[in-house]
C-alpha cells in the first residue's frame, strides 16, 4: 500500500500482484489470462466503502452515510483500477516491482533545487502526462513528507492466497506436486520429439515402414546417404560393410552422372540428388 501521490499529496492506493492462475483441490494448476476489470472496479468500490462503514460507530455512520451514498453515485463505474498489459520480459518487470514496492515517497533524483528556504521538485502530472515542477517552502515539503511515514508495526505489504504465511507449508507441497506433474509432461514431450522417422510414419499411417509388406519380415536399417552442397555423403552407416556398399552406390550414381555430362553442354547447376536409405533383412 502507498499513501502518496506524485506531488507528495495524500493519495492512498494499493498495488496488487496476482498470480495468473491457482491450484485446484486436486493439485492441478489452473491458468487464466483474463481479468474482468469492469467487475473488479465495482467490487473494489464495494469492498472499500463497506470496510469504512464497518469501522464506524453508530453516531459516525449517521454522519458519514450520506457521503458514502454520494460516493456510489459519483463513481457509477466503480473506483479506478489501472491494469496495463504486460510489457517486456518478466524478469525485468519483477526487478522493477521489487524496487517499486519499497520505494520512498520521493526519490533524490526528483529534487531539483534547495536553497535553504525552498525546495523545488519535479513530478509527473497524471492528467496531462507531462513532467512539471513545483516549489514549496521547507516546512511545507517536510509536512507533506512526514504524512507518509507509517505507524510503528504497520504492515504496508500483505500476502494472501498461495502467498499467505498461514498456508506457506501447504503452498510448498502443492507447488512440488505441480512441478512433478509438469516434469512428467516434459519427459513425455521429449520422448515424443525423440521418436525416429519410422515411429512417426507408423503413428501417422498405421503401417510399420520397417516391415516387408510381402513376407512380413522386418528390415534392419543399415545406413543412409544424403545430399550436401551438391554431393552425396554417407551420413550414417551401421557397420563397415554397410559403409562400403553405400560408397559404391555413390560412385555408381555420380559416375553415371559424369558420363551423362560428357554429352551435354557445360551446366553450372549442381545435380539434384535425393536421400538413399540402405536396409537389410
């Protein structure tokens, strides 16, 4: 909670950090990315005014009630809620928020001049968005400043929900459960990514490309040749015999291409080779 405005005026307001999700009773993490700000403004207004009314005695209520009713009428859409979209990286935002929560009412960089009698400081006008300068007496400046010194033992930062200290142990247990669930999902995803080409084809077509459609025997993958920079190279060979066979295939194919080129005009375009796979049974 902050009590100060940009001009050191009394402007109490609350900054709220909300997790974009929460734990269900089953331990599952439920994510959400939408906050109904129209409803939030009305609910915030109702909560504040009801709290004020509950803190008054009967005599005070009779005096303040007309003011509370007028506040409802003058703020038909609810109290002001500023909730801009997320900007930039989360880590940078967290560092900024950490500094902002504990910041003083005014930083030294905003004090432009002090001559022993008067203090000049700059501030951001929320209405126009412009930076302005204000000069006040030393007494006025100190008077504005000390209004925002909190009472002893008064807590400016409160924690609720999964951040509450009362349920800190339970929150840790739930987070561990959630992390284990996420870890299992990541392991399954990695296994899915690591599937080889034959497994992907089998999942897509329902047929195993490593099984002979005639005899039902399984092929054994021996190696493969792939084009690179206009040439055929052995990318993988299971054994030396397979490599020799693949290299002979390359020599045969490239040899035939060279013979064909002798009867053609000079062509600077690289041959368009296709990958070749070698299987054994």
